[in-house]
C-alpha cells in the first residue's frame, strides 16, 4: 500500500457519503460539487485525523514498551532443573516456584 492510498480511500468514502446524505435531505448536487463538499469536509478534519493517528502511534509504542518490560521481568529461568518465571518465583520461593510461562506472560498473549 502506497502512502497515498489511505488518503485516496478516505476521499472516495467521503465522496460516496455525500450523495446519499444530500439526496436524503431532498437535494441534488452534481458530481463536481459532491467532490468539493467531500474534500472540504476532509480538509476541515485533517488536523484532527493526523493528531488521532499520532496519538494512536504513541499509545501503541507505550503498550509495546510496557509488554517488553513485563516480559523481561517475567522471563523464564532455570532453577533446580525446572524452567520457572524469574519474577514470580522470586516472591514464591522454593518449592512454590511458578512454572514458566507464568499467568502474567500468558495474559500478554493474544487470545483466539
């Protein structure tokens, strides 16, 4: 997908939404006016769309970084011939070592 494809798709969706909305209100617009209306609306909200996209990227980065830190804490280690969670087992101690992967790591995995 090229960088222009999402923009072209947004413009096409906006253009296709203008006609039915105008017709439902009992009006008619030629195609060139429909395109002008769709483009004007998209231009008006472009800054907000860009800000939302930047916010979404920041949130995803924070989530990814948090998952990485959790995985480092709850990493598998070998103890007495068993693979256990380093973090959970540090608190539980022998013989209650938590097998790896622990519930925390399991919770990070996507569910079906």
